[in-house]
C-alpha cells in the first residue's frame, strides 16, 4: 500500500486538502489509482486543476518502480498508515498524509524541542539560540526547526556541534536545499538527524508552503521555544499551531522597545512561559536529560572517512595540502568531511585553509 500513498503524495499541484477529500471519497489511494478517467473528471470534490493533475499522474502506471527507485536518490517515504509514522505528528488535527525524508525521523522515545525565531536576529538572539541548542542537545533532547537563516539555523548548528540530533522541516522538496547558504547544515542534518517534508521531491520553496510546514515543526515537538520574533512573523504562526496542538510554548523575553521582541513579548502577555534559564526550563518541563558529554570524540559516532580525516589532524594547525596528502581523499570530498567535523565541534578552521582539533 505504501507505493500507492507515495504516488498520491507525489502528485504536483495536489495539496493536503485535495488528498483528504480523495482519501475520504475512495477509502484508500489504491482504489483511486485504478479509477477510470471518466470517473475522475466527474468528481465533484475536485476543481479542474486538481482533476488535470490527477489524470496526468495516472498516466504513470509504473509506480512500483518509481517507489523503489527513490532510494537511489537517498530519499525515503512513509505514509500516515505506516506503523512507524511519527506518533506525535499523527495526533495533530491536520497531519501530513505522507512524509518524504533523508536521514531518519525523530524517535518517539526522545523528548523533542523546536527552537524558532527571527531570520535577521540580533547578536543576543544568536547567543540565546546557540545556548538553547547546545544545552538541550547535551541533555539528549532532539532539536526540531526549519533550517532557516537566523535563530533556526543557529540553534540547529549548536545542537549538532554538541553531538546531538536535529531535524529540519522544509517548505520545499527534501532534495532542494533552501536557503542555499545553509548547505553545510543541510548536509550535516542528513547525518545527525534528518530532513523531512510533506512536499514531493522537486517542489520549489514557494511562500505558500512555509505557513503549512510550521504545523509539522510544532507537531514533531513536545515544546516550542521562541527566540526573538516580530509582531507579524512565521514564528508566531508556529506558536499558534503549537497551542492548537496542545504543546507548551516558552519564550526568551526581550526589551520592550525592540522590534525583534514585539512578537515574543506578545506571546508572554498571552500566557506563554518565560525562559529564565535552560536549567530552570528543564526543571519546569520535568525533563531528565542524559549526563552531559565530557569527551566529545568518545560520544560522537564518526563515519569511516571522518575518523580518517580526524586522525590526520593535530591540536596544532595543519594546512589543507598537508591533510590532503595524509588522508589521500579528493579535494571536494575532504572539504565535505571537514565541514561535518566542524559542525560536530571537533575541528576548527584556525586560518584560511588551516585546520586543527578542538
């Protein structure tokens, strides 16, 4: 049955509401797949654009091959009917009918926190996002966010540097890195967590997609943490989704006359929790985290090539040419490994093209 869900969720131009109407009408996507073209054109539940998209998709009859070939691109899929579909997400009022993902999905057994906020955040906002991401990750908490510039990205990078897991929910297909400036984060999430979307591969990051994806960010989380938000922002949409889903919302307070804090302080006025410190937040949530990682290298599982490159480094700087000679890897591949090690907090670039262990 998964291949039929994959086919239905992959139809370009057919969004969640259209899928809902079709599944309620046909019962399951297999019956829809084998429905006659005449029946599709006569459906009162679809508009003309949706009917045309569906008819076009029905011309692809080799869905089993397409379903299995997606793995060659490193893309997995899971439908709402699959037993491994995230339980938190299944419980929200409007869960996605299918998820496309790279890496893995967040586990149900681990506490999860969303860290969200302004794209053009202040230095204080960056500091708070990084502190939250690092300290929560050190307690074994998974970090969920949108892989956006600003607070989202800073919080996720800090979690990865601490050796934790983080998950990015995209407003595009999982094969499209958006924003492009976060390519390093995108690559690292695939290794230390996952990248997921309800939109099929190839879907461009259109503005209409982002408010919809925000319900998934909050839906995958036990608590939503807001770090700097304007009075009208996507962060407030996510906070509203969280409240509708019965999630806790906590806010880092800001100055009254600061535009970046208007939305944050408004949430506090409406009853959101105030964060006075990470330890106080953990106590209030009743989260018992793991012991903090004292030895990063021993706690972080490295891939074979990461171990190779790490062993070629020292606590004194080595040039890229030296590392290339010792590791015997192609330049492009070595660059990717060095980025991954930097994100894990094991290596730093001390000067241009010079690297050392931390």
